[in-house]
């Protein structure tokens, strides 16, 4: 929703399973201390600290509803200058980059000898040489970024690896990925093979993968 519509129209609720962290303060949710709450104005999933505000919402008969800090400031007409601070490199919202990406999908990811984990991976159009990794498609902060330029690509899985896997290596750093199927793996490799040489793909739209 645009700022002018906040509180006037019911928002689309982001589903709990689409995020792994509070969409405002970016603290990870866990079973004990950080329960998920929904802001009744923007529909974002936030932690209890960030939902500790109340505002009268027009679409709900002007009743007082729980809202997040940002919506509270907009609705009561006060701007928060801190929000204007420049975002760090990881603080690009996943939904923002996924919607304008060269390629994005879930991949399994493994670093060193840690267990495989599922990550939402995105190569944004405006930075087609960087791979962003998120915990979930609606997260507001990336878990990690990999600048692809100069990496070597190894696309022959060892017997111990997951099928449809590939590795990116550069001196001592090794990142292993695995796609759900061979077709998806080849789509990623097509983009990555270009990125490691500093080139960007021309046919971005063909590579939207959900």
C-alpha cells in the first residue's frame, strides 16, 4: 500500500512462512522470544517490539489496531528521520530484488562442512554480478551476498553431493549450491558463467524462476 492509503484499505497480509525475520528491525524470529505479529495497516510480519503501536484505522471503522512503528508515524503524520539513513548492502528487500531480477529461486546451499540449508537466491538486474541469499522470499535483509566476478564454476557433483549441484570456488572460499532439478541448475549456470567473467545476460526475462 502507498502511504496515502495506509489505514484506509485493508492490506495484503504477508504469510508467516514467507519471512524468517521481523520485516522492520530484521531480528530473526525464534520459537520462544520472537513471535510473529501482523501490522494491521501494511500487512507486514513484525516482532512484538515493532508491533507495539496502536492507530485508528479507517477501513476498520476507525478502531484502534496494532500497527508497526513505520505505519504509526505515517498515520499520525510524524516522519521518522532515522529511516532516511542509507541502507547497508544486505538491507535490500528480497521482494524488491526478486521482482526485478535476472534469476531467482530456492536453492540448497552449503558452506564448508555445515549442513545443507534452503535459501532464496536472487541475482538482481541492477547488480547482475552479485548473488544475494535470503532465508525466505519476503525477508527484508539478505543473509549473505557473493560477488561472483572471478569465481571458478565446478558443475560436476561428487557422489557425496546432492544431485543437480554446483560449486563456486575462489582461493579458499567454496560455496556449494543444489537446484531441485537439472533444468533449474542449467538456468543458474547460464547466468553465473557470464557473471564470473563480468558479463550480464541479455535475456533476463526468460530466467524468472519461481
